């Protein structure tokens, strides 16, 4: 299977998704927008994974590649590809699907629980996850639920944490791919966001959660395994 991912900054890569893909003998390719790398033809890929980043989806004037990226995501969805969006990636998918993305009531940065919706039980890719799971967050914006999408998870601080659209398009506001090293890199590059807040942890709180890192990485593998079993490439 050919997996292409879109990377917005050098410090937010695939994390634990990469060893999963290698172990499954899938091929990996990437467009690094921060290096002005080109996009492939949508026909050349089976899966598209859209990673996170500190920019906002509406900052096309500051990041001109956002316009082309949204068009590429839209093409992938229209051509019935499997598309996974993480954090900014989920917001980009929501925008492409025609719904609102704007600042949430409060930022979520750190380890906070999400809960699965009743509808998640009917989505085979998601229903093997725990009903409640503590996950890693780093976001200020949030999305409304796209028309035709099914809400899969929510948290106390953010009502729309995950959705699925047309069975093959998955948006995750939170990070399951994160490792201790990748969180350390985000802290180093985005530490100015760590102000006092109800849902904002201090760096030491984020980095000393070994069991939580293990749990989210296990959940990421479960989702990827289930999705690859459930959805066959075109």
C-alpha cells in the first residue's frame, strides 16, 4: 500500500505511524511543505495522512501552500482514498468538507481524557478502543462536525474530538502518534503557548507519562490495523 503524508513543520512527523507502516511493508512518501516540496498525483497514492502543525487553516496569506493542500485533500476524498487527519490535519479535512474551523473556548495542551460516543460503537475501526482514553492534545482551534460525518469522540474541553466521513475519512483532533521525543520537540518549538489554563499542562507533566504514551501508541496501531483491514485500496 502506498501511504503519502503531508508534513507542515519539521518537528511534527509521523511519530509511531512510521514504524507501523514499515512493519506492514507499506511504502511511505512525503510532501514537506516547509521545504516547498511538490505534491504527487492523487492517483499515485492509496492513503493520505495529514499531520499537525502550529499554523491555522485560515492563514493562506502567510502559508500559501495551504490553498494547494486543501485542494489536494479534496481531490483525495473525491477519489475515495483513505484520508487520516491529525490535529491541524483534521481541521483541514473539516474545512474541505465545508464546516467551520475557529478558535475553541479553551486551548487543550497536555494529557486529557476523551470519551467515545455511542456512534463510535458502530464504526468498526474505532469500536475496539476503550470507552475512555487519556490522549495527548496540543490545539487551540476546533471544528464543527462536517455535514454527513459521524462524531466519534469528545472531551470536557472540546465537543468534537474525532469524526469519520464516508467510512474512509478520519479526523482526529488529538495525537495518538506522539512519542516522548516528539512531544519534547513541540515543547521546544511552541513553548510560548504554555500559559496558565484549565487544560494546559506544564512540560514536566507532559513528559513523565510513560504509560499514557504506551496507551496512545497502542490505540494508534489499533486504528491503523482496523482501517487497513476494513478499507481496501482502490
